[in-house]
C-alpha cells in the first residue's frame, strides 16, 4: 500500500483522541503520521518490509503504550502510543497488499511482510493488488475523510495534500519502473 494510505490509517487512529481530548490532538496526529511512515524507511535502509516492519512487536508495544497513555495522558505518552499503533497497523496492512517487488501486478514475490517471531515471510494477500492501485487510492480517500473533517489548519492541509499525492501516484504507478529505468 502507499505510504499515504498508511498515514491516513494512522490519522484515523488519532481522530478519537482528538475528539476526546482536543489538547492532545496535535501530539496524537504527529505520532500517527510518524508511525504511518516509519516502517517504510526500510526502503532506504536494510531489507524492505523486514528491517523496520514489525507487525507483532509494534502492535504489542502500541497497546502497552496506549495503556500508559490512558493512565497518564500527556503529549509524549499519546504521541508514542499513536506512533507505535500506526506503525503496527502499517506493518500488518502490508500483508494484505502485494509483494515488495517493483512490478507487484506481476505477482513475482511471495514476500509481503516479515513476521519476526516466526522468522518467516508472510505471503501477500492481494486484497489491495499493489501500491498505487485504484483500490489503494480509494482506501486512502476513505481513511482520510475523518481526519480531514476532524483536524484543522496545516494538519487538514497535510491530509488533503496526501490524497492529492496519492491520486498522482496512482495515475503514474505502472510507469514508475520505466521512469526509473528498471
């Protein structure tokens, strides 16, 4: 899935926080955006969908951090909890997409995301056929609507910009390998 989809899903997690505790909306949103992006840094460092994708560990730590944030709500506890939860959702949701190959519509990879506790790769599920597929864009828009309705100012602008970027990427996605000369 596109990073914009992951950021939108993270921001969806931040919406209830923003509604229940408006003073914690900004740390919740920032944590959610960071967590939505964090796992994909392994595109540039290490093995993509293995080095920084931790479906189990982020999720468990996120639940623990969420409990801490409920007991001791503050900007730092909320931001950390949302970052870990969003990173967990990101890592899990990549399992429902394609493999990590450059042309995922060709379905040449059997590696969706690495499951560290089992020391094995999970096979792609292709619910979202590939990053940038039309259904990925639809998912980005659907996940982004509550955040766009909840947040204001630069956060709302970030959500809208993410949707615009996702639409542009969707239009160009199948040309990306050729544009990169690969």
